[in-house]
């Protein structure tokens, strides 16, 4: 893989000068073609069209229950997610966007006054910097409730530094909620070093199991997969270069919590969701395997219990049990490929 300066130069050139809008993308990897939930559409409708047109993310990074939170967006680009999150955190919260591409930041900043007028408050700021060097930005350690990132970590040449910075900046009980691109095996050097494939978010994709190890190495013991979809490389020339690699767009959430175990252990615990989270009255989806219906006793492992009990979600649940008795591994836990291999999202661009 290229060294850090050359990789940064490649990405800055691709997103700052090569692409003028989402239609210029050659694959569906760096765009979100999934259906938007109804509650999110009005938020996007209030964002300036130029900001939307320069959006290159691969998923939704708006977790629930953000009002009053302090949020950091890594690789914010033109600011689409920052301005969506600004509405969710409200006037008592704040959102900081970080990006290294001057052209993208210029778009985000050009419309800040417009968005403040539309929202009725100005609670955002944009910083020029590198997501591998968050300590250089003057951000206070342990000061963010939520950190998000939208199809950017794969572009980083030093993913260890990114995860280490996220761990330092999150409050205890905070979460890193982010979408990115992953591969079903380790990406070979020929794909990593291809400038177009790298810019299209494929060359820097992590093998999913290496991502699990990366997260655990930096204190995120139990990464939770929220959503995923297979990706198709529809351009014949690019498809030939990727060979038999399979790629997935996936959203994960990582919690900064002491005491999480590397496996789902059973302590006989359960939770009851009160149905009190806005826009989620009937059910709360923690991750792909935890769709919790309101009012129903829902058995959980010790890690899931902590993810709800020791975070901002606690007031919305009743908790049953403790850690006094261990019953072994929680039934249904495994270590196979976590992504669905169903219908591939065969889309050439995200128009």
C-alpha cells in the first residue's frame, strides 16, 4: 500500500478534483442506495442541494437518541451528515466535522450560515485535519457522546491510529457508529495500489475478521453489526481488477465500555424496552441480531446488557438480572462471515 502522504494525496485529489458529484462515482460502494427511513427524509430536505450533491457516503450514520449530544463526524466531506446530525442533536447539542479535503470543506462552510438560518440555530463547526491525527485538532479527550463516520475509515492508511483516536475522544459509555466497506478476504496489493479502486472505497477495504481484531485491539471488545448489503462492481474493467473479492457496505457500532467480553456470555439477564425512544415506539434495533420489541421480556447476554445499561439508552429500558451467575456462552453466538450474501446491489452510481 502507498505511504501515508501519497495515500492522502490520492484521496484528496479523487474527492476534491476528480469527482464533481455523486454521478461521477464508478461503483456503488461509496454511496448509500438503501431506502431512507421516513423520519430522516425531512432532515435531508432541509439541507442545501450543493451539499447533498457532493455526498459520497455508504450508509446512514444517524443513530437514535442524539438530542443534546456532542457528536464528531470523521471525514465529513461536504457536510451532509453534519447538517443532518445538527438537527437531531438540537440547539443544546453540537456537531464537529473533520475532513482533510479543502474543496469539500469549502462546500460545507459555504452553506453554514444558510443552514443556521433554516434550523434556527448554529451548532456546527468544521475542522481541517486528518482522522489519523485527531490529537492535533485540540479536541478534548473523553468529550464526545457519539462519533460517526460515513465510508471514510477504509480510505485511511492507518486504521489503527483512527480507532485509537476514537477511543480517546469518546466518553465512557459513548459509541462509534459508522458505515464502511469490507471484504470477504484480505485485499491483495494490486487492488490496494489501484488509485481508482482505492478512491472508490474498495482498495482500502478491510477483511471483516481483521476489522474485528482491530476493534478489539483498541478496546472495543464486542463490535456490533447493525446493517449490511453486498456491493457489485458493475464497471467491467474494475470488476476484472477485483477478481473474486466480495465487498459489503456495513454499519457497525462500537461502545466504549469497560468490562465487555470478547464473546457473548450468558448471565441469565433480560431487558424490557419501554418504547420511549422517539421514532422507535414499537421496537428498538440495537444491531442485526437484537430487534427488541417494546414491552416484551428480551433475554440478552452480558455485553448487550451493558450496552443498554451503561449508555444513553438506559432510561428507556427495565433491566432484569445481574452478573452473579454465569451459564456459559450465550446460545446462537458464532464466528462465521456476518454479512448476508443475498441479492447484490448492482448500481453503478448513487443518483
